[in-house]
């Protein structure tokens, strides 16, 4: 089993080209919820590769391969199904499904309803428009479960034969509505750089060379991008909307993967000390992704945090099968 990203890295064929040559692949593969299945026929443009595919794939590392398919994250209830049957189908417990979906009773489900499965982890949280919470009780009141209904079609839809990547990415964007990070392109054609992003990512989404981004931003060769900095884009080949969709689809994949491996068990507090950086505090000291940190600290300007500010830190634990 192999991710689409690993396949593109090994072959040098873009996601758009792969989508055009493999129109029957399900949207979940492009969105990252599923690996390319073992034994799957992969069609590539002959002119795009100069070596046998087996040789290209052999260059991938052992961490790029998976021994099993990624588990399903959601289930659409069919008429006549019971919660106990669904729990048995996915090798879980009724009580787990009840807790993950905030069900009042294990006996009250309806056909067409979408259930969150253990592989999806807890539902993302979204901040209400209340002042920044400063106590444990306030935090619990200020974050609510949010599962946008628009994201449900990802499990079922197939990419179109042409332009499949953009259609899949556009649908995937609804899955990040609870993430307060700004992934949009400003009117001046700039973006804020977030963790886990590189110039290579931006160039790929823009369908341009990385050096072009270095040139228009005055960046020397091998100079790393700085989180929080604004970067000027070259939108001559694709639109800002397409760029945003591709960018959000990437972060959707990261976040889905995160909740397959972690769950939130509690919330702690930290008082900012002089000289502390939110980026280092979040990523290194507490190992909490910045996008998740933002959810628990709505309205906080991460670039201007004063000493003495109390921030909320979600406490994480590894997910168990």
C-alpha cells in the first residue's frame, strides 16, 4: 500500500497527471484517507518516466510503504442496520461509537446518518465567539464538536476524468472549517506560511519551479521558509482558488492522519514566559500541532503574545486499536 504523495515523489508525475490517467480512482485516495491499494493498476504517461516503474518504486524507503490499508473513518448508515452490527463490522464497541458521535442512545440511529469511526479520532473542535477562556471550565464551554456536513461526500464521490484533483481538493476543504488557521490567499497575492509547509509544496500547488518563488521573494538558495512569514505567490498558471483548495487538501490529510494516531484526553494551562515562542512551545515542548493549538486559543495573535498570557494546551495520548 502506498500514498499518492509517495507515488508522485517516486515517479515525478504530478497528482494532476495521475488523476487524468487514473480517473476511476476513488476520491478517498486523492484526499489521503486511503492508500493506493495493493495490486492496484497504475497508469502513467509513457513520456513522463525514463526508468521502469519497479526501479523507481524501489528507491522509496521502508517508511513509505504500509502493510495494510488505512481504516475507514466514517460510515453511512444503511436502512435496517443496527449500531451493534456496525460496531462488529469495524471491530469496535457500541459504547465507543456512542461516545465518538455524541449519541444519546445506542438504539437511536437513522438511515443516512453518518457515524464517526475510531480511526477518525475525536471530532475537531471549533471555538465559539466568546472571550478567550482562562479556566478549565471555560475551555470546556468554549470548544464544541464541529463536523461539517459538507465533508461527508468525500467517502463516496469519484474524481472526474479531467481536473479530478481540483474537484477532490475543493470537497476536502470543508473538512477544515474548525481549523482557525488562515490558508487563504490575500488580495495582494501573499499567504502566511504555516508549519509543515515548504517552498516545494507551494511550487507544486502553483505548478511552477521553486526557484521562481525564491526570485520573487528575494530568498537565497537553500534559505528555509519561516513560519509566520508572508510569501508572495506567482498565480500566473493557476488561480488563487485552486491553490487554496490544494493547500487545504494537504492540511486535511495531515490532520486526518494526526487523529488516527492521537486523541485528546484533557486540557492544561501554560503561562507564557519572557522569550518564549508559541511555535517552539507548541511543537517542541508540548508536541501539539499549531493548528490544534489555535483551536484551543481562539483570538490569540500568535505573533504578539505578551509574557503572563495564559494559554490552553490540549493533552494528547496515543490512540489505541
